[in-house]
C-alpha cells in the first residue's frame, strides 16, 4: 500500500482517503452524541484504519509537498462532505417551537399533517401569542417550516436538537 500511496497517484489517493476518513469521523461523532453506540464503534474502526495508513504514508514522506498538501486538502474537503452527508441523512429528532399570533391555525394545520403539537398561551411585546411546541423527525423539519410560513411568514421559530426524550405521542407512535 505504501508504494501506491507514495507513488505518482499518491496525492490523489491520499486526498480521496482523507475525504473518506474525515467524513466517517463526522458521522461517527454525531452518531456517538445521539447514543448510537454500535454505529459509532463500527465507523470508528473504519475511520482509524484509513487514517493510520494515510498518516503513516505522509509522515514517512514529509519531503513530498504534494502528499502533505493533499492530506490537508482532503481533511478540509472531508469535513464539508461529512457535514453534507449528515445533513442529507437527517438522523434523529428536532424540537421545534413556534411563536405566532396565528398559533391555533398553525397547530391545527400541523396536526392535519400528522405532527403532534402542544399549544400554550404566551404574552409577547405586542400582545397575546400562541406558543406551539413539537418534536419531529429531522427529515420533516423543512415540511413543518413550510407549513408554518404558509400561515404566518413572520412567525418566530426555534429549532433545537433534544438530548433525550421519554414517552410522549411521537415515541408511542414509532413503536407501532
């Protein structure tokens, strides 16, 4: 493997392998944060296997600027690719809070789309508002935002990632 990576196509291969291992690292870290132990463990094994081979080759060939630059460029590109992959996978859940004067209408529309919604009354700077709270699958956040904008394009929307949830409508529905 050393001969191939240190040869004429080495810089390209180092670049591509770094994209792979850094992308895997990004998805691994997100999996670990979300409690997906087995996925994170398997990804960590593959990530480090690639990394050891690549970094070993670059360190043994520090006199090759092309290998060093391709290593660094692969890291940068891998960060971008890993974040893009994670964004497309949209794993996990999101907590969405909407504050609006059209809260009742928004809540009913969201329920019609299959979202579980909790409504609360609040007081804003300019008077009463409705606060809508829901936990959704991340891949459905865009759909929810589009529906909120249809009813109130000035609604205040906060999207966060819940660390842990227990019980509730969404979890009971997922088991069925």
